[in-house]
């Protein structure tokens, strides 16, 4: 028997191509199944985008943490959305904040933060962080656990 709560999901369980770009990618959501406050974490250690000037590839380890209100993001649609950045030209700061702001728009979470830990290009790693404010009291919020880049030192 099919659960009618999930009838509006169009990507999960289907052969869904990678979106052409993040602006047109569909982020799907489902009702929050829990009534207690909790945190959700998504880690994407192989995120890629391209430099808008040189078209060279950029790589990052993204960590997305959020405390849901009424909605949670459907994970396959999130994976496809993040994959849509593969051919998207934007600076590290724009990619990281764009993802955080899109999730806030779609989910209206109690709280969200994203850490973009970008691998060095030109000898300088760039880490970008975005948050909607202070984390809520009473919810365990662990560190993101991504070690700072140390190179050979």
C-alpha cells in the first residue's frame, strides 16, 4: 500500500536526470515526521562547481545542519540539487550561501547552518559559513567535524 503522504514526490524512486543548473533544480520536501526538536545533518564531501572566471573545477566538503520546523528536505532531491552545481560557475561564497538560502526558502527551518570547506586553489583554501542565527536551546548541535586545511605544515 502506498503512503499518500509521499504522493507528491516526483524524484524519489524514479530515474531522474541531473538538473542543468541549481536555479531550475527541484528541491522536494516532506512533512516533518517528528514532534520533538532534533537536528538533521547532510555531509557532501565531494561537492563540485566551476570557477566563473577560469571554468576550472572547484571542490568542497559541505556540511549542512538544520533543525526542522514543519518540513524536511527529501534527500534524493537534495543530492540532485547539489549535483547541479557541477557545471555552475560561481565563487565559493556564492555557492555556499546560495545553498543555505535556498534551503531556508524551501523548508523554513527553526535554524540552519552550512559550512563550505573549499579545497585550495592557488594555494589558499577558502572556508565559507552561513547560518540563520543562534542554534535553538535544547537541541544537540555537534561541531561540523571538518579539520582545517593544514597542507604540509
